[in-house]
C-alpha cells in the first residue's frame, strides 16, 4: 500500500498522467509534478484545475528539478512524501531517478528504456545495459520498479501475457502492431519529441526471430495489416523496447514490433536522414558555428504538444500471438482503439500521449492498493495482466479481443 | 584596349575563369585572384601551374580581399594595375566592386544580379534596383560594365540577340532552357553554393508574358522539352536574371526561363522548403542556440566543388526564339552542349562552373582588344554577339543553331 505521486517530466505524456492521477487522487493521494522548467508543470496544474479533474480536494504542486541529479530527486521524494514515482521525463534520466527510488524506497515506473544520449539504438540487450543491472538491488531493498509501463511497451506486454495465459499456451510468435490512423493536419510533424522520435528509426532495427537477434534497416521490411476499425495499414519492422523484454521472457517465440508509417512520413524521414540532418553529431557552418543538425530539425518542426486541438482519427495498437494450445493452432489479437479527439476533450492531449500516459496511472493504482506492489523489478509481462487491463477498461483504454470467435471486449 | 585581370572570388567559377585567363594571358596580361580566403586563390594558382595553363610566362598572384569594402577593392585595382575586373564572387558583392571600378576606371563584369542577403527574389525589376542605377555614372566616366556575362545570364542573351538579328526579326517569345543532364553520383547535391542555389527557388517565379510580369510558384509550371543530345527533359518556369534585361530590351516578346529538374531534386527541395529548413531567418534550438537553417543544410550537403571528379554527362543550354520574319512564322533554337568530364579534364571543374566561367573570359578578351570596350554599362544582348560567340567557339563553348533547316554549328 503506497500513496502520493511524484510525476517527473512535463511534456504531453506527463500532462495525461497528471490528469489521470487527479481523476483518481482519492486512491493516489498528493500529486507533485517536477521538471527542469517549473512553468511547464504549472501549466499542467492550471489545465487540471481548468477541467476540474481533481476527484477530491488534495495537494497538486509544481517543482523545479534536474532529474539527472539523483540526490536532488531523492530530496524531492523525501520532501513531498511521494511513495510512487512516475518517470515520464526524457529517456536519458531513467537511471538517475531509479537510483533515487532505491535510496528512498519509493516505487519506480517508466515508459521507455534508458538511453545514453551519445549512443543510439545500441546492440541488444538494451534493458540489460541499464535497468536490469539494478534488479538485485530492488529485490534486496524491496523496491517496486515497473519498467516500460506505457502503452507500447507496457499494455502490449500485458496483452502478450494475457494471450499466452488464456489463448495461446505455446506461443510461436508475438507481433506488436502500432497504427496511428489519425491526422494532425500539418504538412509534417512528429507525434512526440522529434529528437526521440527520429532516434528510434535512425539505427539498426532489431527483432528476435528463430531464437536469435536479427538486424534490418528501417523501412526495409514492410507488411500490410488488416486491423479492426483502422482497416488495412502498412507497418514496418521497427526496433522497440518490448522486443527485448518479451524475447527474454519468451525466447522460444519470434518477437517483432511493427509501426505504421505513411509514404509521406517515410519520404520526409528518408530525405532528412540521407542528407545527414537527423545526425546528433555537430557540424560546423561556413561561419564557424557548431550545431547539431537534429536539434535544428526539431526547432523548425511543429511542437508536438501543439497538435492536439486539431488531431482527428483513431489509433489501433495491439499484440498478435500465434502458436499452439494443446497441440492445435491458436491465434489471438488483443488490442485497444483510441480516439484523438476524445483524448483532447478529456485531458487536452492527443491520442499518442493519451495511450502512453494512462497506463502508468493504472499501474500506480495497483501499487497503491498493493496488487502490483511486488517489492522487486518487473517488466509488465511478468505481472498479472487482468487487474491492470480491468482498470484500463474503466479509465479510458478499453481492451478488445479478436480471435476465431470474432471481436469482443475484454471483460476483466 | 585594356590589359591585366583582377578576378574576384575563388570558387568553382573563379577556377574556370582563372584557367581560361591563363590560357589567353598573351592578350590579357597579368592575372590576379582575390578572395576573403587567400589560400583558396593560391589553390587555384597551383591548379593552373599544375596543368601548365599559362600560355606565356606572366604574373599570377593571389590576394586577400574583403570585396564588400569598396576602398579595399579600389586599392587592389590600383596596386595590381588591373584594367579589367571579373567579379565572380558572391552576388552580394556586386555593387561594392562596381563602385570600385567607377572610382578607378577599370572595366567591370559580373555573372549575376546583385543581391541583398536580407531580400530574396525581390519584385522585378531587379537590375533596376541595383546595377542600372550606376548606368549614367558609367557613361559619364567612360567605364565599361558588362552585366550578367556568364552562360545564363550571358551567352543566352547573346543567343537571343543573334536570333533576332539573323533569324526571327519580330520576336514574339524568347524561352531560355537550361538542362543539366549530367550526374554527380551523390544521393543529393546542389551544383553550386546551396545558399545561392536554393534561394533562386524559394521565392516567387517571375516571367514576362503579354507585356506584364506574371507570378507563379516554383515547380508550378512544367514543360517537356525535346532537345539536341540530351533528349526529352522536363523543365520548370523559374525566375532568372536574364528575364529582366531581355524583357526590358524586347518588351513585345514573352520572356521565360526554364530550368530542368529531376523528380528527386524537386522532392528533396520540397521537403526542405516545406519544413522551413531553407529559411534564412534564424531559429532558436531548445538549447537556446540561434541558427539559420539554410546554413545548416549547406553544412551537411556535399561541397559542390568536390563533385567535379565524378561528374559525367552533358548540359544543354540555349535560347528558343519564335516570332515572324517578313510576316512569316520563324523559329530558331541557338544552344551549346557541354560535357562535364571534358571540363574536369581541362580545368579541374564540373560543367556547370565551366559554362559560367568561360564566357566572362571571352568578354574580357573583347574588352582587351577594344571590340566590347564600350565605355558604358551594357547587358549582353545590347552588344554585338558575333565576336563573342566566335571566341567561345574557339575557347571551349561552341554554339550550334537549330531551325527548320536542321542543326549546324555557328560559323562566326
């Protein structure tokens, strides 16, 4: 049983996390938001007050914090009395925040693997390069740490576990498919921080197939998927966090991640990438100014948080598991469909931020009530998926199941 | 009769100018090359010595010069005894160099209209915004100034004059077509300074039609041309210097400029332009660094001067004049075909620099022997084209003529 939340980060996902925490503050307690720029935290608090999202009267406070300073994070945890830390800051801060949780005993959550800004898409195993090195420390100190508990990674890992528990006992393949069929109405924009978005695609694409890591280039392997609601969509083999943990937990299955891209996105990405404009290595202009091209691209692109008001359409993200049950072929696709407009109306964010920000709040509720307060480090597929998906059904991300018997809601 | 050349600029075109001057230094006299970076001038001199290009023993000297400092330019003209200045520096320096020629009496030449770095593709009339304001001063002081004497503008203006003198007495349209059917083998590169290259295409496209300026967007109006040697090529209505002077001299004719572009160039340009990466207005990165996006694009693109060794294929640039002669329909296409490899073998430059750099040397030879030493300011179509084209026949850019009687060389 734990209470009081410290949210680290103040971007689009943090906005969703904060709203959802507010809607459930009877269970979660005080809500603190910390970021390098305190004003961004204050804007989120204004938005919560504007929408009257607090379920019961309670603490809602903004803090300035350098999340790469473990001692400062630990001090803020102690000062606020937060027992649950939801880290939705940049992926560069994970290890510093995790260490502060180990120091203070607070539960830790994040939504993406730690990244070293100097290394992009490192050779697998990525989790083992960083977070998993603290697993024994978490166990020794009884610290709950839930890694990668956004939508993907996160909910899709729970979908994999549910599929294998109830539908496909002997999995042979786990394919995660992420389609954003929405439209932001701009000529081009990334859906979240361009620096992070493009970095996902400039390195080698790793997938786990036939018991070994396979390497491909981005946009090398494409496949059309026929999906509920969003219809036929082309998605491409992409490296992604959950491939690493799922392949460690289900090494006998092929584990692949597929992300949907339109031809326009691919064209813009290809031009920028081939010209060297997505590089994070500085270049020197003719005038002698040293500048990182990717940071200039980020500066000219729309601020992803500005997209929300005009965003329309739906996302479909799910996990397809194929294999055998009792020697017979079995297959299930477990998924969620989210709507950009609904997300904006509820919490002032677009659907991509919404799907990433709601799940850690569900996890926080399970830590608060003790269900997931496991006192060690876990990836999501190592936890019981049913209480998690049941809460998500209630708080905005309902699960659906498609198999030979058709499509039906997950009943919890 | 004038002697001794001061070349301003040390880029790809200046390299060609210097080589061609060296090959004709019996007539032209001493050769001086001046640029902000003296080492670049010295590299050109090494290249001339390496190829043994000097026709007779003679002076060949490098100088450091800020060409935007009129007094410094005038001092260098006096110090070197140069009577002919070939300005092939950036288009930003024209007016400063022209004023130095007015001060010293040296003949002036350039290959592009003056540009104010803060204003791109100004509303026409461009020449009248800058150079033509000095026309009376040139006449008063007897200073010869030949404007826009590269290939286009330059040779194509002479083609127009020749066409109207000898083939189409009453011109109704003058279309200049510039096709580079060569290949540099890189994924993408501009053929000359990206800052200048892209600036030509980011503004409004002006053409002179039906006695008035017409505005279009870049790549809005395309047309397939069937041309000698290079075959069928798509070219797009583009704003260009010669449209302004030709429309002033032949206001009764439509005057258009067409530049050939492949789909790949257009795609890369469109992506960069739509994202705002071709802007010369500074943006601020998340880290607070002020940077001009176009300068970063320039920094990541190949240095155009590095393309020459691998450049293959041909250019075809010419002037199509249609109209009437003695009441009957008449039409002629006067053109040159140049070869990238031949240019590299002769002067170490690619064909685009070659076609731009040879014509001002032919003009210098005509000033040196008195033929074009007119003691006032002229655009090329205001001068006798035949001696000019005859020299070009001899020094590397032969002219051909296509009309109802077929294709034949211009005999001089």
